[in-house]
C-alpha cells in the first residue's frame, strides 16, 4: 500500500490545522487559512515528473548502491516480529553475554552488536534489573571498542535515566535507536567502518538466531520465515567480513564465522525456508554466537 | 497516531519549512540539508512516535542520482524522506522493488520529498535520490524511518 503524495488530499484537513502551528507567527490567520495553503501541494504533484522512469536495472543499481541505510535497526526487527505474529517471549532466550576479554576487535564488535540487540529484546518482557545488566554489558562492549567519551557519556545517561525510572521499557527502544545512530557515527569516525559494520552484523546475527529458533518451534504466521530469509543482508555482511582485515589476517574466530555464514548463504539461495532450513539457520547462527 | 496523521504532520511541516526558507539557487551546503532533515525527523518522525533507522547525506549534480540499498520488512510502514540544501532544487525520491519495478515516488518539484510505503514483501529495495533544477552540485540528506 502506497501512502505518499498521492494520498495527500485525504489528509488536507489535518494538515491544514497543523499548518497553523507549523507556520505560527508567520502571518495572520487569514494569510494562512487552512483551506488555502494545502491546496497548492496537489497542484504541484500533478506537474510533469522530472523523472518518469518506472523501471531500474536492479542488479546494476544495487551493486553501486550505498549501504548507509541498508540494515534494519534491532528494534525495527522486534516490531516486525509482532507483525508476523511471533508472540513467543524472546527475553528469556537471549543467553549469557559473550566474552570479550582477549578477543580480537572484530569479535568484540560482533559481540557488542549482539549486546545492543539484547537490550532491545530484553526491554519487551525483561525485568528492570535484567535490562540494566544488558545495558551495562553493551556499554562495556562499546568502551572496549573505543567508542569515545561522547557516546559512552550518552550511554551512561541513558542507563541512569532508565535506572531512575525517567525512561521505562516502552521508551527504551526509541531512545536506543537514537543512541545507536550516535554509536554508528562515532564508530565510523573513530574505530572505523569495519568495526561499525561488524556491530551491525552482531545485532543482526542475534536477531536471526532467536527468530529462526522460535520459528523452527512453530511460532509465527506462515509468512514469518521471510523475516530471516534475507539473502541480500546476509551477502552484504558475508562479503564485508570476508574482506575485513581480521579475515585477511586469519583470525581464528572470524574464519570460523565465515564458514557458518557461507553455510547460511547456501540455505538462503532457496526460494522459501522450510522447517529444517530454519533449524539449520538457528544452528549456524548459534555457532557464530558461540565464538564470542 | 495513524499513517494519515503522520503524513499530515509531515506535510504541514514541509510547508512550514517551505515558508521558513528564503528561496535560493542550488549550492553546496551539507549543513543546511542535514539541519532541514533533522527538523523533519524531530517533528514528523520522532515527535510522532515513529522511529529512525538511519540517515545519510551526499551530493549530486543536476540530473544525477544516488542509489541506496534498503531492507524493508513486510507488515511495517516506512517513511523515506529527504531534504536538499536549496529551495530552488527539485529533489525526487523513487523506491524500486527487487524486480526493478517502481513501487512509489515523490516527484513533486520541491526540495523535501517523502514516500510512505507498506512493503508487499520482506527484502531489498532501492531508494533512488535524484536531483533536478540544480545549477551546481547539491547536497542532500535522506533518512529511513518506520512506524512503531
């Protein structure tokens, strides 16, 4: 269902009311009459499109496409679960935090991404103490990656707000989204793109692991397996990790992760995922997480 | 918050921005594009209980395009939005599915386009950002947000 300018006329009345606020102080009520200004937009929308193409060479365009907005946010994944009728509580399936002591930076990055995802997944049905522990573990991962004082300070503030009750479980996901933006920006700038992307990959692996596990147990609608069937995201992360400095240096953990990702890529070639495929994905992602 | 209300709020804000900016010719000003987008995100996305996945900024000359890969989940409602650095610029957004077919576009001749979509299936889509009516390289900022 499309809801762009084409549905603009339907929202004219509301837009008109809001327009008064948006333009407050810029003119008299008569000058910003609700019925007048919105009427300009549909007229604009009917102007000939500067770009009328309706088809794109997907493979070619994708190959040169930017990936800054490619990977879904961890909390976005959580909302998608509800949309796919996956009601199984995930909070008690998150597992213990992995070890980052003595691990290579790529593995610390993967584990940190997993920890950030765990905060969001725990926030749905976890106790305050459990969520707090997950938040502090995520901060420890960020500190180990050298995320910088600004991001660590913001993380501390979020932890303090949550601890004080200023932010509850319902407000935590959007707050984490904003923090995640800052984390990605800071890591890209400081630790580098490789670390920032691996943090994303760690969160994605954790999400896929939990979902494939509960789906293989029969949870969710018949369309739910599509949530873990993301060959393009898998391919993106796999190629990225294969080209990472740690892979080139033969890091034992990273090489093992690549073996599991390659096995998942074979499964992802299928049109749809059967129950045995979901079990296999859960096993491979579990093996990846076991390296942390 | 319904989708209609979200779009209404966004539309209203776009008008607000339109009236606030003095029309200018296109020129490289990444800070202006990012500030414009941040205002949209604060008021029409975060302020309406929606969430931000990510944002990015780039630049393109007249009739040049920049393509973004985006993964979208079926069952979600997404808002893709952008801002260019000058009101004289026409910034267009087009969303294509993995068959290369157009899903939706905002080709209205302004600098703050938006597209709202409920994907028919989970997978990779392409968001094409195209600059028109620019006399010089134009900076723009784009974002992907989703409904809570």
